[in-house]
C-alpha cells in the first residue's frame, strides 16, 4: 500500500525510533537532524552519557527489532545500591527477582543503533540540517540551515513531526502561529557529570582491599555493576550508572543557588572538598574529579508543559519537544519511546487522516506524560526533604513502572 510521506525533525532517541517504526509500516520517512552523523564523527551528546531503560521503553525497541543489539550494549540494574554517609551500602531490589530489572545504556550507542535501524527500514536521514523556520500554508515549508557548509535549503511537507527535543525549533514555529500554551518550569537544581573509570585505570592507592583483589583478577567494575548507585544526602545527591566497558557515569544533582549549591562550589578545588565531606567513598574512585568538574557544564533541569501538541494535521510534537521532564524516574526517553509506538500504530491505522490521528495521539498520551512529569518532580522532593527507607521504597516501586 502506498502510504504518505512523513517528515521528522530530530534523529535523537525518539525521532530515530519513530522513523524506524514508520518506515517499517511503509511510510516514506525523511528525517532532518541538526547534528552530524554520529557514525561518521562520533556522538556529540550534551546530555546524560547513559540512561536507565525500563520495560516501557524496551517495548518500542523490541517492536523495532532491536532487542538483541540493545541488550549487547546494556548493563542490567537489579536495584538501587544506597551509599549511606557512614559508608554502609544497601541494595534495594526493584523486584522479587531478576525478571524485574532496568538497564543502563549509553545514549550515544543507543542513538547510533536506532539511526542504523531507521536507515535499514528505509528512512532517509539528512544530517547537519538545523531547522530554522517553518511556514504553515497549504503545506508546511521547512527551512534548514546546513551546519556543515552554511547553506540554506527548504523542504515542503504535508505533515511534520517534531522530535527535536526540549528546545524544539518546530515547537517555537508552531507556537508563533497558534499559541500552544507553553510553560517551562525550572527545577532550580542542576546536574554535573563525573566519571568512575574502569578498575584497571584506577591507582592502587584509591582502592579498598576488595577492589584491589578484583583489579588483580582483571575485573573491570570498581563497584557493583548490576545496580543503580545512589548517595542520598537530603537536599542533594549523587547517582552512578554502569557503562558496559566498566566505567560509571556519576551525576551530582545540586541546587543552583543557596548553600550548598553549584554557586558555593564554583572551583574544582571546592568541589573536591565538598565530595570529601559528603561522598568520600565515591571521591576515592573519581581520580579526575577536578578535570571533570571544570570540563563538564552544569546541566539545566526543567519541566515543559503544553496545552496543545499539534497544529491541525500539519505538525505534531513528540518526546521531549512535547513533554520534557526532570530525570528522577529515568522515564523521559521511556515515555518518548511510548509516544513513538502509539503514533506509529495510529498512523498505520489511518495513514491519510493526520489531523484526527494527531488529536487522538495527544488525547491518549498527554495524561501519561503529565502523570510521569508530576511523579518525577514528587520523587525529587521526597528525596530532597527526607532520606529514609520510606523514600527508597517509594522510588523502588515507581522505578519499576
Ligand atoms: P533529544 O534526545 O533531545 O533529541 C532531540 C534531537 O533533535 C537531537 O538529536 C537534536 O540534535 C535534534 N535537534 C534539536 N534541534 C534541532 C533542530 N532545530 N533541527 C534539527 N534537529 C534538531 N530518560 C530516561 O528514560 N531514562 C534516564 O535514565 C534518563 N536520564 C536522564 C538524565 C539526564 C541528566 C537528563 C537531562 C535526561 C534524562 N532522561 C532520561 C531523559 C531523556 O534524555 C530524554 O527524555 C530523551 O533524550 C528525549 O529524547 P528526544 O528524542 O525527544 O529528544
């Protein structure tokens, strides 16, 4: 069956999965992505290095035929490993056994796997194409700036889907012609990423006797690999997710202002003193703390609310472009993958009824997106205000969804 053409803006996690699912269903899919092809020049991330993938997200990857490839890249996390201030650790399992787990996966490798899948399914990818403007007339005229050679090109589409992330240019263009009811609520806390390298790269002086023995046996992970590590400290915390090659990406979540905050530890030396006081067992394993602190930006965390996600049958927003959330359930990508599955199914049922499909998509997905946005915020407040076992039981229950 001859299905209509669909244009996507953004080949991030959600855009690339949606492109795959639509191309597999016979749509002629064109994808315009601002960044260069990550398979050619390496992945230019800018957001979290790795992510927690849960069943909700895995479902979409399964439909795209990516289970095997993704599982090769992922590290299983069976629970939260809580690091108490006195150095004690405690594993809080997500489920009764290892049938209820989540997975840590590299954002870059997952994105590349998805781009490969989209191309293999027949989607046409255009890299280095930054959407600059969209004009809504009888058709949608999109203007792209070529980031490689500085040229400008236009592309005319009947329907365009914006998967261009929290700062979506398509959303700005839609909002300019018919306001979407946009509200962006900053969290007031930011994040910074640091690294625990694989065991072989750590100096012997940094290691406990167990770690030294593991290093001597040729093991790669400095701390338990099959867990999401958390150092809860009341109004701030660190987490660490394992990477397949043996390192961990550590993320410090901290207020932007007040004491303590990113403002009170502006210099790497102050960051070391802060870690020595609050996260001393982690500090021993982060040899490049000062360099990481100086090199990595403070990430911004906000929640995006929109009253409307679509402009008739001409444009629709999905993923973070429609509902960016704070990351305290690790569910933003998982929720975006659910968007991709729902939209691909709806379009496959009614390929020429874009306006009705976009409206139905928003009707079905918006309550889910609103719910996870609220839960992610609540979870952070819980963790910030008190740290006791009740919080972790709550987090454990919610993480599994
Ligand atoms: P993005 O991943 O932002 O992709 C957007 C794409 O559009 C990019 O490729 C970008 O280059 C492209 N683009 C942008 N502008 C333009 C333009 N003008 N023209 C063309 N292309 C453009 N989620 C989880 O599920 N689990 C987690 O553990 C998790 N951890 C997180 C940790 C942190 C610190 C943060 C910040 C987020 C986390 N998230 C997590 C959320 C997750 O990162 C997002 O929900 C997810 O990346 C959304 O995917 P997306 O494709 O909608 O947007």
